[in-house]
C-alpha cells in the first residue's frame, strides 16, 4: 500500500509558514510515502518567485503542482522548464514552458504518477482537460499504477465530472483552486478517490485567503483592487489517500486539516 499526502494551494506567507513548520510532523503522523503540494499562490497569493521556490524546494515534497496563478510572475517560466518536480496544468496550449505530469518514486520504491490539469468552466479557455487526461494516461501506460490528479478548477460540477471520467484509471482526483475544503471525500465504484476541493493551506480569516476589504471593494465597485493575503486563521488543508500499488485502486481517503494554533 502506498499512502499519498496531498496538500492544497499554499497561499502567501501564512501558507509557506505552515508547510515549513508543520509538514514534516504531519507526514510522520499520517505515515506518508509520497507528498504532493500545490504552490500556485505561494508568492503573496500570486504565483512563485525564484527565492520562494528556493525555500519550497528544500521541503520534503516529491511533486509540486500549480494552477492558473503559476503564470503570474515572469520568472516562473524558466523554473518550470528547469525543475521536473514543479508542474503546471498539462492542458495549457503547446508552446508554454514546463510540463504537466511526472512520475515520482515513493519511499518504498513505488512509481507514483502525478498529473496536473485545469478546468475550463469560469476559467481561461485552454485545451480540454478530459482529452489531456486520456493522452497522458496513455503515455503513462505501465510506468505507474498509482496515479494522482490535481484538478485545478472552479466549478464543482466539472471537478466531479472529471473524477467520474477517470474513475478506474487513476487512484485519486483532488480538486484545488477554490481554496475551500469540501466534505465529500469518497471512493468511486472504479476505485478512484475524489474530493471536490481539498482547500488551501493559508489564512482562512479572509476571503479565499485574501484580506476582505479589497475583495469587498471589488465586489461593491466592480473595479480592480490589489489583493493582499490575509494573516490570520492559518490552516494546512489536504487529504491522505491509501492506494493498492498493484491495482492503483484507492483503499481509503480522508481529509486533513492542521490549524496553525494547534500542535500535531
Ligand atoms: Fe489557488
Ligand atoms: Fe487557482
């Protein structure tokens, strides 16, 4: 059995503090063999900088996933090309830097494929994540029975549809991007674990990780305002899935939430 710890969108300073101070203890507590962390909001809520990547890459994380915000900083393109453990959604049009999936090796030597996809509904119109999933699963073939999908999407329906689309072909589909954990973790009939959104790793005292004032002005006035990450209510959110490494089917899945104030 392979146990995978999946951690949702790391947002700003609070998110980075949580992964640097809490991740190791959590990994020991849940006995994780492989850890995947989404870092699309690590730099002040928007993307990734070179110096923040230097900080994150030292963490005991096997694969870093991302999403729409990975393109926010110009310097990230070079990072995506040079760092095979740092993924961006696979279904961006060809010609963009980086890669959207990789195969990591668990502590026990088991191959674990990690696939990063992005939804279309209420988001930038990119290539179909469903067709991209088909292509990538063909390419992975015999290389890895354990397959984890980070589906970075806005619409609950699209996220659930993806889980059903790949049911029996991947071990788990974990939703990211909306920053609010959903209480629907389950295993579909084909053996694919799914949670619509695992939630963010960041400050929950705000609006999806940001200070409320500027967000409210955006809603009330319908004009742009700079957003700043909130500072309070930090929590690390994610999920743990246990996978039979011979079949790739999930055996158990549960939500994880570590409050910043609490000891684990
Ligand atoms: Fe995010
Ligand atoms: Fe996002």
